[in-house]
């Protein structure tokens, strides 16, 4: 190696850094030995090399820089960046050769060749979907690694079902517009599946090609630029799809094979994308997203929103509608971009039983933790949730019990809840038999709120698709109102809000017509250092503006906490 006085240029310094790192490898015996040592350090969430080793390497380089007439801070930054790059390259190499995480190239290429022949014979594109079992993965880390480098992406987890789905990039985006959007997406999905070559483990329901994404609340609502990229209906068939159910994890690769194009280049690109994801999901330093300061602003001033409540209650008393749900938007601006990974982790910590979702389009990400299932269809069994009627949690066990009893005995909340249950019963009667609907609601207790909750189950009597059920149920009176058409028309003319995908269906469906969709509540739309937080509440004839506003504030606390608010303020 050169002496310090011999390093007279930036290229010289870079060369010496490379030589130093080469000596590290040699000292450990071989490249693979170094990789194994590096992976062990990463497993312990330590830097590679150890922080003290990196710290010891910094002063000599700063001395070289001074003697060479170079800027020491710049040289230190170059050195640190090179060390980081070098570590990532080593980890990529190790993880790509580790059994249980490497892509099964042989099986994938064999399926692609067969799919290409099928596409040429049919004279049209063919979907090739290949699934392999992989080692366990952290859904939030994988999503974070994906959405920071590519779009669109999708995350869905449900703690109670021990199920997770991540979609990375899109082999195909299926979109729809207007009131017929559900049928448009379903028709396009069936066309895509026609003639598809699907290779997955026999009998495994949590693998194979899936569509994932969501819908807008109301396709006739006036849209704003804030929701750019979030169409009336937008679901992706991911290029890389990771699923996790119980103790099994799977990677599904989906490629649309064209008749006149060789599939090998796309397969190579997806393999590289997979390797990059593996490298980015390594343990690292604690992720922080709390900006130095957060500024909140009501898009509609509180006094005006409370007047909307008064007007809506008067309209309901006049008999024009039975119920309407009014929503609010609060804008948050931070001093630096929000970290989606940190927000998701916080939401998962406080709502472990909720549906955790995140959907990225471009540089925007819509995420949340919702307790409300819209519909689940599995093996002909239909499950739906009625969730309406809310109060806060108590600060002590006795107070919590008292508040819960008051909610159960509240005429206003019980009436609001009964309207939701009756609508769901009527909608499901057309598709299901043997509906099981408890006569009384129970309490669903979450971190900072408790709801009136009625689970509904039935047996599908037809060959209906899960999207048929979504179309029949959305929007329920819990997020729209009654009668549905009248309530929606009222919201368009009075609410003064572009809900976008808030309170709308988000979820997934498979190639067999099964799937699950939740109602996108407790949600926020994040773009760089700006975020739009949403919450709503049901209005009936005796609703009081102050209490309804307080209910929305209560619901907004979860999203404020996700963005960085002190946990002590969540209740």
C-alpha cells in the first residue's frame, strides 16, 4: 500500500480503500468466510466492520486528506459510503447463495419456456406464475425495501390470522372506472387467468397469482391531485409476490410472456430485483421517522365541520335520510419526510389484531391499521363485520368497563349499529344461506377506542366471486349512510372532502375467486414530508356536533402516533 504522503489524489485514496478492504477479506481466509462473518454481524444488528473498527479507520484517512490538500469531511464520507456499499455487496452474495432464499432459476426458466410456447400457439400473451417455498421474512422490512425503490407495491398483514402478503412491482395493473369498476376488474382478471400457466404447491391456498390493491370510496366524487395514481379501481398482479401463512412462506414470480419476445431478460431483471430486496432487508440501525416538528391543519375548520353535523342531523330528522357518515381530513407537515416503515411498525405495535395495509403509487403511500373487515370469502364461507358505535377506552379498568357498558346501552349508538347490521343482512341474503347473525353486539376493544361489533357469517350458495360481494356491500352504512344512494349524493354535495381511498375496500383476491377486503379506516396518505389523516363518524338525528368532533379526534390519535406523536397521548 502507498504511504499517506503518496496519496496525492482522490483516485489514490479510493484505490487504497479498496486495497484495505481486500486485505480484510484475505485476513479472514476467503471471500465466503468474510461473507459468513459479515452475515453474523448483521444478524446481531451490528455494523460490518464493527463500529470501533470503522472509527479507527477514519483518522488515518482524514490525515491523508489533509496532507494531500483534500477536504477531510469529503474523504470520510467517501470512505463510509464505500464501506456501506462493500458490506451490502457481500450480504447480497451470501443471501443469494443461501438455501431457502435463492430463486429457483431452473424451475422458473422451464415454466417460462413452456409459457412462451403456449403464447406463440395462442397468438397472445400468457401469464406464467411460479411459486416456491422460502425462508420466513419480515413483512414490514420487505415492503419498506420495496416501496423505497420501486412502485407500485402492496402490504397486507393480519395478526389474528397470521397471514401476510407483499406485492412488489406490477406484471399487470388492472384498473376500472365508474360504478362498474368492480366488474371491469373482475373481467380483466378472468381474461388474464385464461390459459395461464400456474405452478404452485398442490393444495396450498396461500400461494399462486393474486391481485392486490383497492378502490376509491366513491367513483362519482370530485377528485383532487392529492390522490394522483389511486384510480377508482387499481389492483396489481405483482411481479414478485411474497405470502406468509402460519409457518409457511412463499415467493411467487408472475411474468406476462409475450408471443414475440423471449422471457429470459425479464426473468433476469426479476432475479436482480429479488437480490436487491434481500440486501435492503438486512437488519440496520433503528429507523426513526419522528420529525423535529409536526404541524397539523384541519382542511375544513372545526367550526365549519361541526355545522355540517348540525345540518346533517337536521336533514335526518326531516326524514330525507336515515344516517350519513361525515369524514374529516387533517394535514400534517413535518420537517423531513415521514418513514413509512416506522409508521407501520408503530401501528402494528398498538393494533396487533388489525388489518395492517400499505399501498404505494409513485411517491405516495396510503397506509393504515383498520379493525373492520368488509368481506372474506374462503372455501364458500363468507365472513363480514358490522362495526359501528364508538367510545374511548378508560384510564382505569373500572372506568373502561363503565364506558363499555354505556356504549352497549346507548340508544344512539345501538340504533346506528342496527342500521349497519340490517343492511349487511339484506345484501348477503342474495348470495348466502344459513346466515349467522348474533342478536346483540359485543365490544371490540382496541388500544384507544372500543366499538360495537357484530360478526356475520354465511354459506355462499352460488359461484359468486369475492369482488361480487365487495360490490354488493360497499359502502356499508358504517362508512356511507342509508339509504346508500341518497347518502352518497348528500356527501358529494355537503362533505367538502375528497376521500380518495379512505373508507374504501382494500385487499386481495386469488385465482379461485377467494380473497379478503377490509375497509380502509385509521388511515393516512403520506407523500414526502406531508400526510393527510382521515377519520369519520356516523351521524343520526340526535347527533351532537361537539361529541362527533371529539370522536373523530379520538380516531385520529392512532395515525398521529404512527407519524411520531408521543404514545402517552394516544388515549
